[in-house]
C-alpha cells in the first residue's frame, strides 16, 4: 500500500524528512505522532505525491513517486486533509464541496447525491449549506473540508491533525468518519496529538522524531 | 479532451462566481481604472486636445495597471487557504487549470476595457471611428494580457515578494501588446493615419503564442 | 563528490587563470588600440568641406558593438540551457542558465551605457525612442532584471530553477515580437545602416574591431566560467549542508523530549 525506504524530503534546503522507513498494509489504520517539527506533515504530503523525494524510495498504491508522472497519478487516489482547508471564502459550503467533487472528475449528477450524503454524515445541517465559507466557524470549515474529501471516496486517507480546532461533537464525527473509511476497506494515516482518542481507532502508533521513524509500536 | 474543457470551464466559472460574490473588480479595480484616467488628466494639464491625442496610450496603460490587480487577485484566491494544493491533488491537468484561470481574467479585462472606453469617450472626448477595430483589438489584447498574466502570476505565486515582483516580470514582456494595441486604437479612434488592422496581426500572433506557451509552461510551474 | 570538496576552495584552476591573464592583457591591448592608437572618425563633407563624422566617439564602438553581440550570445545561451533544464532537469543546465543570465545582464547594461554615451555626441541625444535595437535591448535588459529578481526571491532551489527557465524562454520568445513591434511603431531607426560601414575601414580600425570581438568574447567566457563554478560550488555546498543537516537532525533527537511531546513516560 505505502512503502518508504530511507526517504529523504527537503523543504527548500531543510531536510524535513531525514530517512523514513515505513510500511503500511492495505486496510491498516496508523497513528502518526511526534513533537512539533518532527516531519509528520511533510511525510503526509510526500505520500500524497505533492513532494518529490530527494533520495530513497516512496511507493504509494503501486506508484513509484520518484517519477513526476506517477506523483500526478497518485494524487487522484488519495485524500489529504491538511492544515489549511482549501476552501474558497466567498463561495457557499455546497458550492465548495460541489466544486471539489467536480474538480476530482465526478460527474455532476453523482456529485450532488454524494455531496448531500457527505454533508449529512459530517453533521453539517442544511441551514449551513448556503452560507459562504467566511461565515463559518473553524470547526464547520474543517467539516466542510472533510466533506469535500469524503465525496471523492479515496483509497488512502492522509489526515493531518483532523481533530484540531473541533469541539467534542466534531471530534466524534471525525472518529466516525475514520471508522467508516476503515470499514469500507480504506487505509488511514492520522497524525494527531489526541493520543487516547486515536488509540481506540488504531493499534499501531508510529512516532516520528528528527524527520525519521523513532518508534513503531503495534501493541 | 472534453474533460479538459469541462475542467477549464469549471475553474473559470468558479473564479467568476467568486468575483460576483466578492465584487473586488467592480468595487475596487473599476474605480481605480477611472481614477487613473482622471490622474492622467491632472498630469497632462486637463487639455482635452492633448488628452484626446494621447487617449489610446493612456487607455492601454490603464488596462495594464488594472490587469496587474486582476491577476494578483486571481492568484490570491488560490493562495488564501491552500486551494492550489487541492487543485493539484484533484488530478486536473495544469493546462486546463491555466485555460480556466486565464478565461476568468479575460472576462474581467473585457469588462474593464468597456468601462475605460466609456471613460475616454466621456473624459477625453475620444470618438470611436471604427467600432469593429476597437472590439477586435480589445479582445485580442485581453487574451494576450490574460494568458501572459496568468502564467506570470503562477511564476510569482507563493513568494513573499509577489506583489512587487509581478509588475517587473510582466510589464516588459507585454511591451509589444502595449505598442500594438495603442497603434490599433490610434487608427480606430482616428488619431493617426496608421494601419490598425496590421497591428491587429501582431496582437493575434502574441495572443496565440501566449495561450499555447502558457498552457504548456503552466504544468512546469504548478506541478510542485 | 567529497574528494573534490577539498580542492575546490576557489573557482580558479590553472586553465582559467591562464585564460584570465590572457583576457586582462587582451583588454588592456584593446583599450590601448581603441582609445589611443586608432584615429578619430573625421571626414570632410564632400561639398561644404566641413569636418564631419563621429570624432572621438567612434572609439566607444570598439567596445559597444562586440558587447552587444555577446549580450545576445549570453541570453541565447541562457535560453538554450533553460530549455535543456526543463527537458533534462539536471543541475548543470540550471547553473549554466543562471550564470549566462547574470553575465548577460551585466553585458546588456554596459551596452546601454556605452551606447547612450556614444549617442550623445553622434545622434545628439542620450536616448532615441524610435530606435529598434535600442528599445529591444532595453526591454531585454528589463526582462532579465526581472529574471534575476525572481531567482533571488525564490528560496527553493528547484522552484527557482523551474521558474527561471520559464522566464528566460518567454523573454527570448518575446524578443522577436518586441523587435517587430518597435520597428513598425516608429518605422525609423538611427541604427540601421551599420555605422561602421560608413567608416573608412582602415586596417587599424578593422583590426581593433576584430580585437574587440576576440577580447570581449574572452571576457564573456572567463566570467561565465567563474560564475558557473560559483553556482556549482554553491550547489555542492548546499548538498553538503543537507547531508550535515540530516546527520545533525538525527543526532539531535532527545528521548525525553519526544516522550514529553507525545505525552508518554510522564
């Protein structure tokens, strides 16, 4: 599913990843943790095909990501929830989700159906659908952003601190979403500081430090 | 191929919808365009004969200034909340993204040109002698500026110095457009005995090269 | 790579030092010929018998004309290397493109300055708006000023290389269009009849001009060589820096800090 061997990635000239060895099987859920600046975000971006590895090998869903064309190909098959939500401030919630669904190549009919379903699953009530994004709270924005990902039904989920900025109800929604994704046969990589919360979802905890895997535990 | 145009249309419609909601062009850029015309009037001593003689050049300088603002806006829409990352992850072809972004800028430029045309007629007393030439010049120059500008907007995007870098990068490249469009307007507004239609050929060549080159080069810039 | 690190603490080598000496001697010889040994351009008007010509200003042309030619050589080199970079994505092409752009911009600036000084007595103006070559060269200069600004502003070396390559190619593609538009624009040029053709091509004049081409060609090669090596060393240093940074980053992991950060062992 995902395999990294001695993967090094640079941000400018800074070695954000200093040689990561990691293997994730299909259907697995893993929790990524580590101190700030350990390279969690860079690792997720690398797996999403947004960065080229400087050295080492990265294989995701059968794509060898050292090649530019393979990085482009893998991007469609993964979902990355990053720190920024990737929403357009002046468009409404529904318009944003619909835009991202169609940008991912889903046809209009299908996307409307999926959009409604996704928004409901994320507990965004109908009143919010026609609000412009700049009127939303941080938690609502994150849910909207997640809805845009759910619609795409990706094979690999890369979630960078999905719980950040959410209230208890929101966190439960995220947990349920991860559970659903796993149930549907998806592979999920979550980086989170919410250790206890994610532990219940995933037995495998990978700790990053200094841009490399420091500990890999499956109790 | 149909996916290509569907994607381009999707992006263009999205940008235009954002403009319709935020009204940045209408509330900020358009008044700025008129302000530029008024400032030229002050600078040139408000002599209408002088203004009329220089109207084509002043018109196109004003278009370029406004184009800079429209392009900055087009870039910042994608940068504000990391939407560009989302677009890269969507698997959309960079060429389609380019055509979409450039089309939206093109539409906005045409609106500005209509406004500025009214401006020089009212403020400078210009008279449109060849409407067809004015329209053709306006459309071709807008294609040239929108495509070159979108490419250069992508070049400067993500840099802290984007606002200051874009003009120095973009304006020299657009020098032929400024010259060509000004001369074509000289003819169309009856200011000088030049062959405006010949200048239109130059603009057409520039527009074609900018569209094709931009679509090709955009991939190298947007993809990581 | 590591063994070369020890020896390359300078951009000079025996070959380039020899080239440098020859270039500097050549430059001195050129200046001697251009400013002292050749005659000023003075002719008698066929009917009035007045003294006409470029007088001492002609001496600048021995520098100006070769500089102009080699400016274009440098920029074409930059464009070719940029295209090479976009296809092959290797550091060699990028380093060459950047070096050629930088040296080319310096040459281009000198062309404009020498041309302007020459134009004051001969054309009776510092600047001639309608002149095709003058305007084209100015636009080219501005475009490459933008190129250098962009490269300096971009921190990520790969992004810098890619964006620079696109700008260089656009600049060179745009050039014929700029040239054509200025030519039609004013439809006049003071440059047209190669002014050198009007000179009495004495043996010494021709020799000095040829010497100018030779010497400034050497100057271009010499500067390019060193600028290229500086770029290359910078890259190696950055690569070396990355290796060190990786080692430091990995050595720097503190077990206690990690546990504290992830909330274990407390």
